């Protein structure tokens, strides 16, 4: 019985755990933390500790993973996360200007969420779409060759979707 996770999530974590030999439980941490985050929305400390308990690994190992990768959210985030790549190709092609535009349009800084809970801005490392820099990830989509106009259209579209 878990106060944090549903039976389905627990089963999914157990399935990930079984993919590895007993002494390699930490290998399931990436997947288990993703599953926990998908269910809870973000990863508070107590949930990270819970995931470590489920896998039978020291909590410090779970914290190391959760705090290293930008895909894990340690605090509540917006419904839509603009994850703008700030690595070299994107940087050379204007990711700074894209980030500045986003911050100005949404009135928040990097790592912050709008008051209506709709948008969060994140700066992330290379997402492997360098030839179409600058780019960002939004949910499970990559949005490439970013321009301020593209950003504006996207924000307007996402706001409209909420109003429907
Ligand atoms: S540098 Fe931005 S996707 Fe690779």
C-alpha cells in the first residue's frame, strides 16, 4: 500500500525493477522516478525517498538521479513546460533571445511558473535536434527553428485550448 502511488504505478515500477538483476536495482531509478512524476506531477523529497524504498536502494542514489536530470521536476510545474535547449548549437543560433522573449511574454523567469499554473520555462541541455536550432521540447513534441513569432503563436494557441 502506497500513499503516493496508485496500484498501476506500483506495478509499472515493479515491472521496471524486474528488468535488472537484484544487485542492479538502481538501474531502474530513471524509469521509476519518471513513473512517479507522471502520476504525481512532480517529485517532492518524500516521494523520491518512497521510490528509493520501493526499489530497495539508498535514498541518496534516488536524489542523485532526480537532481541531475532536467526532466525531473522537484517542485510543482505548469501544465505546459517550455524546455528551451541552451547548449552550444542552440546558443549559437539564438536560444538566449528565445529565452528572453519567453520570459518577457510570460512575465516569469527561467525555472518559474505563471500564476495561472499554465506555463513553466526551463533551460535544458542538448536534446539532440541541433541541426534545427534553436529548439525546445514541449510535452512530447520538439519545436524547432524557433523564432519569437513562433513562440507568440504557440502561447496564443495553448491559451486558447485552455479556454475551450
Ligand atoms: S544544442 Fe540544442 S538540440 Fe543540441
